[in-house]
């Protein structure tokens, strides 16, 4: 019987599927992820690993698990926590969960964009602090969407779903992504043009060596002073120290972050001092239906890999030659 380690309790659809195929799989049941040592010990000897984005799956872990490891399945679309070349070199297919979280993440991006533009979190803090004494013509004025320009950096599934939503808000949409075809009435532009023209800049690139700190001091210095930055991709794409200085000096108007580096964000992070920085704890895909679908797809990937079948969603199809 195959040995499987699942690194956290995932929503029912995935667990039910796994139980049907492998009634005795090993499940980490604590709320917190396993520590590195706990992960290595519990996963040792496994044929299949189902992990979350909280686990670093590198060559050391793969070797500690052993040469029998047949499949790594992550309940996430992002795979920056997995050493893909190391898995590919060992012939291990890596499964991920694209597609099923596109709409939820695009919705979250829009929620953040609107909240930062209209200072929703700041307004709520203001009210709860007992500062609301009267309606005022100049209280907490924000940014308008109609007629403004939204610049999308990374025009894959999620970037395009954000562009689709932007049409309903009468935003002009431009994007930068050398590999993407035009869609949703969005116009392709180079990055400098995007930064020069956008009132809202939304980041939708995966984290890798090329995109690490893509949003740095130079990037921010090219944005408009009224601009709002939204990051629902990965925290590592953004240089948080550069963002702090840009927001503190009002070089840009506001930022809304679904993701940070590290996660969780330490409570002494200077960004938390700023009223014009909205931060939520990586909730892009956090809807019940979406997480159910992610769980099911992650389990389907794992089951397929253990049966020696092609994964429904394989991130490194090169392993199949
Ligand atoms: C993913 O799946 O990579 C997302 O970041 C989870 O919200």
C-alpha cells in the first residue's frame, strides 16, 4: 500500500477522494504547519506528498523522503515553494491547482483595489477609534475608477480575469506581459508606459528569479503620485522596504497587499504603521467553493501520480518526456 503524507487538513472533497483510494494515508492534523524537522520525519518513506504553499519542498526534503517518491501535489497554483528543477531531475511530477482559483483571486484583487482607492480599512479604523464626529466634505477622500487606467503586470488567467472585471467599472486597461495575447479590450504596452499611464497597477506574475523584487524603488518611482498598487501574487515580487518609503513619502497614493514576504508578516513590519497600506493575510483564493475545488484537484493530482498516470495538472510535464 502506498504511503502518503498530507501536510494539513484540507477541505473535505480532497480528503474524501484520498480516503476512497488510500484509506490509511497519514494526515498532519495540527492547525500550524509541520516544522522542517517534523516534515522531514513524517514524510520520510512516502510515495506521495500533498503539501500547501507553507511547506518548502526542496532537494533536501525530496532526498530525505527517498527515491520511492512518485508525486508531489500542492494545493496551490503557485509553486515557488517547490524546487521544480530538483523534482524534474528526479523524475517526480509536481501537481498544482490552476484555473479553479482564478475568479476568487480576481475578485479579491478587485476588492483590494476598491478598498485602497476608497480608503475602506482606514475609514473603519477611524470610526472604531471614535473619530467620526460629523459628515465632512473632505473626509477620507479617495480615488475614482471611472475613466482611470488600470495597468496589469502579468496577463495570465488571473490578470485577464481582473481585466474582465475592470470593464464593468469603465476602467481603461493596459497590460505588460511579453508572452500574452491581447484579451478583454486590454492594450499591451511596455512596462515603463504602463507605470507612466496607470492610476492602478495590479501585479499578477509568478515569483521566480526574474520577478523577485520586480516592484522595487525604481519601479515605484515611475508610478503616478495618485497611483494605487495592488499585489495579490506573491510577497517576494515586491521590495517591501521600497514600498514603505514610497508610501511614507506619498510618492504613490496607496497600496493593497494580499501577500507579504515573509508570511505571516511580523507585527513590527513598518508597513503596518501606514494608513495608506492595506494588508490582508493571503486570502486570494479564500472562498469555500474555491478551496473545495483546490482540495479536490490536489487530491486528483496525487492519486493520478500514485497510480502512475499523468497528473490532471502537472507543472513540470517534461517528466513525461
Ligand atoms: C496559490 O494557490 O498559489 C494562492 O496563492 C493561494 O491563495
